């Protein structure tokens, strides 16, 4: 199936590793050109180099108010266009309500929530009909995840924001979509599993709750993201797509 991604230009934040990197890889593999971002300059350069000539790296922090303008300008200058953005950011600090400090809440709000709002707002101003704004969120949008209190507090609000702007931008032909990953086999998930007393038992317990009985592979998430960002998904907007092997049992 031709997704219609050839020569389309996307910004993918948080793309030096994990889910953002997986999405960037699949976009490039299907012919898109991608500006990839991350906070560490070397990691950004390495990630862009691995993706090849159709990728360009920019070291920025999602929390930086100047990041949206810089990234959109980079897309236009390097590749001559701007067709969409996928906002991905590393998960906030784990912990229960008594564990997380005000400083951790503030940092997560700036990067996970307000940074995403700024990126989406800037993209909405620049995109034309056929453009798309995507958010990498979490299964916690529907069901809180024990030990991830900050994420549980911020991700549902961002999903509500995404739905709101989907309604606002729809008449202009701009789509807004969200992805809700659960147990995808990334460094972040392995780190979280490793915090338990018995990591293998923790993984086994999670897999027993997944109808497909395994963690997802990053490339499976990446292919889903690439489809949702592509012209092939041109009638899909305002939706939150679980990428979870069937863990969510509601409709």
C-alpha cells in the first residue's frame, strides 16, 4: 500500500530513541523527509545520520518556547516544506503521589504538556489543508498506570487538548491524531520494568494481561504512526489509537 508519504516533510520530536525514533524510521522508509529532535546534540546528530539524507537533526528541548519556530523553519529551509508534526517526549519521572516533587511536576508540565501545546499551536498556524498534528500519548489516557502519577495527571489533559483542536482545525483540512502506546519494548519500558524487585516476573505479569501475550515492537508502533500521519489516513481525525496489543478492553 502506498501511503503517499514520498517527499512529504515532518517534524518528529523526541526522535533520538524509543517511539519517536521508531516513527521517524518508518516515515523515512516510506519516502518522507524528517526533522528529528532531541535534547542531546550528539544523540540527535547520530540519529539523523543513521536515518540518512532524508533526515536532519536539530537539538532542542520541547520545553523551550523558541523550539516550535526553530523546528518549522528547519523543515522549510532543509527540505522545502512542512506537512506535519509528531510530538513525542520522554516520559516524566516515575513515582507515586508521595514521591514526586513540585520540581518534577513543573518540569513535566513544561515538556510533556505546555511544550506540546506550543508545538501544536505553531504547527496549526503554518500547516495548510492536508497537514497533520500527531501526539504520542499513553494508555494512561484511559486508565491510570500505577507508579506513573505525573504521566497519569498530564496525558489525559493533553488528549483533551488534541480533541479540542481537532474540532477547531478540521474545517481547514488539518487533521489531529493521538497514539496511545502501552507495553512497547523500548528502553523506557525496560527501565520501568527494571525498577521492580523481579523484572522478569514483572514482564511476564504484564504479558499475561496483553491478549497478544507479548510486548509490542517499536517498528509496529512506528508503522502505525506513519500511517496516521500519511495521506492514506486522510479521513481520520480527532481519534486516539491504542497501540497496545489489545490491553484496552473498552471500545
